[in-house]
């Protein structure tokens, strides 16, 4: 039986998104949960989003700024790209950047997402940045983000059937 919950990790420009997209077969009616928030007036960010959109098969349905828990409860294949931008939104929404520790809403959102991934019956592929291989960020907010994403990735790895690390376009199967 093929895995139904896959976590794909990788660094910036590692090929993790392309690898994740290729885990689905032609004809799959995939919902693509695009977690990046649009930034008004940021043409470079818009171009990055457009490049991702152009790679997707035309029959895939894109859900921008999705409620991931609700999407995971729906039937059918789901690709979430990516959890780093989702977590950034959670941290933004809870004003975590100026807190000594992530506020309770961050923990609630993470716990809800992990439970939804654990409980889903759908084929789901999750893409996330691997942040544990770099230097210690200079800023407190950078360390907060790195620590929160590292913890989220570890929790999701614990409930996924398959975990893959993509380095230089090459997949390394961790589980």
C-alpha cells in the first residue's frame, strides 16, 4: 500500500515543491493548498507565485490561504505548499514576533494541523522547509521561527507514513 501522508522537506530551491508535485499521477484531481499570502505591491513575490502556478497541471484546483484543517478533512488528494509560509501567517496573526514565547494560538494551530494530518483519510503531501541545517539566526524573531518550524516538522514527521528530504533535487527517503 502506498503512503497516504507524505512530508517533503528541503532547503530553499532544493526542488522540494517539484518533487512533491510529481508524487501525484496524471489525472489525479489534486487540490493544491497554496499557503503563501499575497503581499500588495510586491511584484517579485507575485512572480514567484505565478511560477509555481504555471508548473501545476491545469486540472488541479488551487486553494489560496486555505484553512488547512478543513482541507485535510475533505476527501481527495491534497498537496500543501508550504508549511513555512503557513506558520509565518500563524505567527503574524498571533503577534508572536514580539513575544518571548509563541502565544497559545500558535500551539493550538500547530496541534490542530498535526491532528488533522494524523486523522486524514485523504492522500496528502505536505511540503516544508528544513531549517535545522543552517546557522543560528541573529535575530530573536528568526530563532523563534526556526524553532517553531523545526518543532512543527518533527511533529508532522511523527504522524506521516513517509518523510523525504530533498537536497539539490535529489530525494533522500528518511521513512
